[in-house]
C-alpha cells in the first residue's frame, strides 16, 4: 500500500497536520487511539468517512516519518554524551 494515496497534508486543513484524504481525521488521532488499545477495525468503524486501509495508511505514514527522521548526537555542557 502507498500511504500517499490516502494521506494528505494541506496547510488549510487541521493546521497542516497529515490527515486521511478528504477528512479532518489526523494521523495523530489514529495513532493515539491505537495507543489507547483500540483495534484498527474499531477505529475505522467509529468514523463513517474512513476504512481499515485508511488506518493502515496512517500507520505506514508514521513509520515512514520516523524512518526519514535524522538523529544528531550532541554533547551536554558537562561533557557527557547524550
């Protein structure tokens, strides 16, 4: 699945947060609900405008976002490595 077929980012929609296309349902809220213990099916069934593939696309988007994240190692002022 290509998440970009189901996820969009528009500056005028939900302050530019990634959402399920054509909705105001953010990737963030989907991840929060998953973290709270809801199943993919429960989340999809609680919104009339999305389906299970949309929830999976939100997960894939999050995975890809973390995968692309860059980590920089710095030193604290006391000389200890972080």
